[in-house]
C-alpha cells in the first residue's frame, strides 16, 4: 500500500478515536473509517487505560495501513485523550469517531468538500440511529446554522459529538477539551459560542450512531456536569439565555429518573436525542 500523502488542495483531516475497552462493534467502527471512498486522511487512535488484549486487538484490526497511528495512554478519560490526539495531529481538522459507531462510506469526502467550501470551526452532521444489530431505528436531525445551533443550546442537543470535524487551531485556541467526565462536548460548545465560533451541521446523515444498553446516556452525572457548565456561563454573562440553559440542565439533573430514555425513541424518525456523554466504546 502506498504511504499516506495528504492532498494539499483540500483541508487535511485526522480521524481521532479514543477507546478504553473492547466492544462487539470495534472492528466495524475501525473498518468503516479505513474503507472510506476518500482515503486521504490519517487515523489516530488512543487506547487509554486499556488491557494488553485490547492493545493487541487494535494492532490486528489496523495492521498494514500506513494511515493509522496507535497510541497508548494510562489515563482513562475522554477529554484528556482527545487533547492528546490533537497534539499528535498536524492536520487542519480533527474528525471525531467513537468506537461503537459506523461512518457512512462517503463521510470523509462530504466533510472535506463542505470544509473546503465554507469556513467552519466546528462542523457536524445528522446521524442515523442503529441498534446492536446494525438496524436503523431512527434518525437524529440537528440545527444547521450557527444561529440555530446557538439558540438550541439551552434546550436540546446541538451536535452529535462523534459526527463533528473541529478546526485544530480553533481547538488549541480554546485550550482543548476541559470539563467533565461525560460532558466535555457540551462544555466546548458553550465556550465556542462565547468565543463567536462558526458552527454548522450538515443535514445529510454521515454517521450511524449506535444505541445500546451500556452507554452513559441521560445520566445524573452528565446532567449535573452540564448544569455546572451553564452555571459558569450564567455567572460570566447573566442573561435570559444563560439562565434558561442553567435552569433546564438543573431540572434534568434533578428529574433524570423520570426522563425518557433513548430506547423510547426507537422506530421514530427526525428525533432529538439528549446525549450527555462522550462514549469511548
């Protein structure tokens, strides 16, 4: 196989994946990246606080592909490992990927074209929801423009984190991912809004987001962390917008046992999924 050589006429991309435990879909997740119809990218994987068995599995799944760089860290926390991979990358954009999801075959091509045609700091996309057997059970549609995304922040999911491409220089200027064990993405979106970032979501689903029982979705800890992020924003800039965000997040943290779980949405289309975690598979 020819060595990886980036095409300088388009934005360079690094796909970044963090994993700390094996799962039945890890091979499919990695294969969906390596089999993209646009192969011009590097693939950085951080195995954090992992077993030797998982480390060997990753080597077997990626053997012989020069685009892949494997790293092993001792800290099992997503925000740290995303920042670590950002420091290892020299690409213009970091493309997120989780260890239990699947890319559409044209994901990289569609992202690269949109990033070449427009200036985004963060660009996500819609996503299909799939179950443990790869069956589509729904679709996650998200606000598309910066204004729509900003207005949606207090009340709904603005980005599906595994779908996003983030301008690396922007992430570094924001001092990387900072807050939360399961809400590092929400913290970044709130700081990005305050910094005046250019945000967007493509309306085409470019990822198959897996729904399964072992996910940390709609957890009390996640909502508590989000409430703390919104409290910070409220104290920095007290206004109706930040108060609304804090009130909604606090209410969810208190009422989480009675909130609808993601499985209740199975079979429904065009839904908004409340996801308060960054899954590492």
